[in-house]
C-alpha cells in the first residue's frame, strides 16, 4: 500500500513539473517578438504619403496590444488570443488593427468608413466622409500566416499591403506543438491590376466562398517591393 502511494505521489510530481514547464513556455509566448527598425527596406516605394515609419509604428502598436492582452489572459489562465480565435478571425484582427492604426501616424491616409468598402485605406479627403464602396484608389490591407497565395473576395485593381506573421493556432495544443510568441515576418506592398488575380472557383456542392488569389506575377511584384523582413526565411 505504501509503495502504491509513493508511486502515485511520484506520478503527480512529474505531472506538476510538466505543467510548470508548459506554463513557463506559455508565459514567454505571451510577449510577441519586437519589430526591428533595422529590418525595413529603405528603397521601397510607398504611395499616398505613407512612410516606413508609419508602418513601423503601427506594427509596434499591435505587438504592444497583443502582448498586453495575452499577459492579462495568462494571469487568469486563459488561452492567448492566437490560440483561442479561429485562424481566419485572428488574421482579420491583425489586418483590422493595422488598418485602424496607420491613419494615426499617416496624415494623408484614412480608414475607409464605408461598411466593407474597398480598399481599406483611402487618400484622406479624396472621397466624401472618407467613405467609398468600391474603387481603385487606396491601399487594401491583408494579414496572413501564409507566405504566398493570398486571397481576396474580388480581383481588384489597387495597392495591396500584406503583413505575414507567425503564431500558434488553436489546433496546436492537440498536435503537441509548443507555445511560441507572435512575430511579424514580412510586409509586402505593390500596385496590382486585375490580371494579377485569379479566381479560385469552387467545386459543385461546395459552400466555400468564391475567392481570387494573387498570381505568381502579382506575388513577384509584391516581393520586389518588400517593406519588412525579419531576417528569417528568405523572402
């Protein structure tokens, strides 16, 4: 009986150590990787008065925001945002935050006030109320965990700015993937035409939303005018 109790106590102690190790990794992952000012491309072309400094400040604000939220969640033993939200929802949040923050620093751009209007950022004062349902002037903003193959609901002519990041997903726990901090890996910006998009279509019976994907030529345009690269995987 005594041996059984000792074995149970040993198992409980081992489990406690394992939980502590996981907790430590989780705490570390609550602090995103800082954005480095040295990783920006000073030769990049930016439209509508947008500057690299504006992009840098918006990215840093998101990093600060996510770090604050995740640390508060961790103090209550709640999952981090990126481990809680569906991947598409989290990517959308990253994009929306950037879209809302850039105009704070760039006086020549405004967030499109039209509900689901396109593009996301407009030349400030160009349209009444800074609202436009659909147009080619401005910058569409996307955030993605993927390094290419970005999608949109329409093949649009406008500037496209893509923020590529890495983070955990909700499914990582079940796959035994360790916690890791959020990091911005790349930012691309280029003026695309309708020919730079390809409609994906959908199979008969599929309920998936029809989307358009950036073509290889479109990707090369974006790659040629990269704004930020974290120094990891080659862009």
